[in-house]
C-alpha cells in the first residue's frame, strides 16, 4: 500500500498533462483540482521515472 499527497500529485499531473497537450476528462480516476489516480501505475514506476528523468514537473 502506498500513501501519497493527493493534492500535490493532482496539481503536478494536471500541469504535466497540459504541457504534453493531454486533455484530462473528469471521471472515476480524475477530478479537477481534487484527485488523480492511474490504476495501472505501480509505485515503482514513479521511482524509476524520477531516477531516469528527474521530476514530473
């Protein structure tokens, strides 16, 4: 189980999506300025991404 700061994750995810031209639609995995959940992502994926590319921002 992994607990994270949802507000910070949501803000960074929205900024990342905007930068990449991705249009986020509200639904069970995303609510604007509230939460972002990617069910296929594993916590290790975040660690590996950050090691390779730095930050999401």
